[in-house]
């Protein structure tokens, strides 16, 4: 599943929080935001795709989840924050190369072909990961260790990148073939950009097999690389991207341009991004995995960059001047996004209100986020009661409708969307500040569900207003419009 991820270390963020965020770019999946209570978490998990059964621990934590509404292909939880204030986003679909895949093939489900044979059970994948990892971890690092153990035991049927954060740390894990993995801690002062490629571009094996402070990996990764002649580095350094990643022509259309635009936005003066003498172009394979931003990064900027479509460049699909490059690269914000969550863990807040999940639904270029406190037993109906049928009482469906009405009338409608997005962010921050203060004064957990209800009500009002505005705009521009003055 094609997605885009950004991770923001606590010294790189505007308020000292850690943030992990991802566009979940599925197949127009209907999505919702719910809370999974410990009593509702299965003790035996069975996946739909791989037909794999896993015994789960008896002590799950409560956690939020962004599952698909249609259960036919499994849960696909996408993102969440648990009651220990640990967040997880899973997953960013990665790329690999034939050398890796030949050395450690994926563990793919295969139905038996002959009588007397048994089905070949598959490994774990995006369908499963949040549900079998997030309820059982109390730090981001524990998330890496638990997922690593599951990968080594069961394998995976696809290449994936997963992120975890708590109030102090962010970790990124990337799978390698069927059973191997590598993980790196994000530096506090840096941010990470991930556009559907194997991304980690430096690694310290001495640390991974020593103290493991900032690097972790599967137990035999060194031997795996050596035995299969995977190391293509010539400078004596370890660049995992060169060892495990891809370098296909399609990357230069689908993946690397997104990294270029994100880094260009947060570090406009650090490197030269445009022109014949650019340090990096949209088709560069060596755009850094992590950078120190030139300014602190806020929730609004995370939302903006994950909504972007090469604004201000000749590559925008909406530019009015066609130079032959319009829409040539895959945008970050695309039409088939199911949800986007900014998982914010605020270390400076009391334990009960550290976790805030900024949730968006539908095409990310034209939607807006709602901040939801995660230390609650249920979510408001506006975000949790999505059905398979369009419904204007649903945040998901309103977001989808707005996007579909804006896209064909971009020139006249985009200002309406920008006003909507500004209003939602402004009022979202205002309400979080208000209810942060109220909780500190009362220490009453009931305040958090009250807060979420108030935020959802605000979101419903602003989203309905935006839908009305873009519907009017689309109606005015219908091709069968005709005016006649009658005297």
C-alpha cells in the first residue's frame, strides 16, 4: 500500500513533543477512529490474508485504531496510541531488490493445489501489525523489539516500514526480505521523510550488537549480508539503502520526488534544490533520510507537507501553465487516501493527556484534522461511526465529498478549502489548549471525552460549512449553466 511518512524528533518539533504521521493511501478504504478496550482484544489472532494464527499475551493495553470499515480483508488498523502513551503507524510499503528477495523470500500464503497437501501459511503484514504489537508495548523501543521477534518467528509477505514513538524517542523499523529487519532511533533534533522506499541510509552495527542505544536489527543480519554478497558500498561505510533498497526507474517518478519536495520545504537553504546545479533533484537517489530542519516543525506543517502536490512548482497537477511536466510525479496528497493520523506524544503534559491523535479522512490535499485525546474509552460518533454508505453525519464521508467537489474546480475552490483547513487547525489548537487547562485544574478523566465531543462538534460544523461552500461552487460551474434576463 503506497503511503508517505514523516517523523519529527522532540527537539525538532514546535513544543518538544514527538510526532509520527503517515498518509494511509489505500484503495478508497472507508476508515474510522475507534478505541479498542482490553476485553475486546482477541487472545488468538487470525489474519485474513495470510491465514496465520498467533497466540497473543493476556495483558493488552487499551489503544486507538483506524481500522477499515469493511472487514472482508482484515482489520488494517493503520495507526494508534495506547494507554501507555506509545504510538505506532504501520505501514509504509517499501521497496527492495532481487538480491535480497532471492536470499530471503517473502512468506506468502498459498492454497493447496493437490489432495493431501496443506495450505502454506503466510507471514504477518500491514493487515495485522498494529493489532498484534501496539497493545503490548510500553515504550517505542519495546515496539521495535516485539515486532522484530514476530518477524523473525513468522516472517512477512511484504516489505514494510513501521514507526513508533513515546514521549522521549522515535524508532523506525524497516523489514528486509521475509524474516530480517533493521531499526534506527530518530535523532531528537531531526526529522525523517519516507516515500515508499527503503530509507535508512546509515547504520552502526557495533551499536546494534552492543548497547543498542540507537540501532537494532535481526540477530544474524551481518552474516545474512556477507553470505549473500549484498553489500554494495565502496567506501567502507554501511548504507542500508544501497544494500537492501531499490534503484528502479519507477522510483524516480513515484518515490524520490516526494522526498525532494518534503526536504525542500523544511530545509530550503540547507541545499540547492532547483536549477541545473541543484544538490538534489526530484530524481536523486541519495536524498538524506533525516535532516535537522531550519525551523521547528508544527502540527500544521506536518499536515501541510502530507497534503502537498508540488505546489509552486511546474510539477503540480493543478498548475494552469503546462510546460510538459504537469502531474509527472506522484503527489504526496493523492485521491485514494483512507486516513492520515499525526500521532503526537507531549512529554511535557501530565500522563493522562500526553497522547493526541490528529485524525484526517479522505484525500489529504483537501481535508482537515481533528485532534482527539486518546486516553478515553470511546470516540465521538462523528469519527467512529463510518459506514459503507455515504453519510453527511460522518467525518469520513464529508471529507471524501469535499475532495471530489474541489478537484475538478480547483482554481475557484482551493481558497474555500484553505479557509476550512485554517479554521479547523485554529479551533482545534484552541480547544486542546482549553481542555488541557481544564484537565490540569480538575484531574477528571471525564473531561477528555467531553473535550473530544466538543472538538468533534466543532469539526462537524466547520466541515458542513466547507461542504456547503464547495458544493455551491461546483454547482455554479456546471456546464449546463445558463442565465437569461427576463424583462
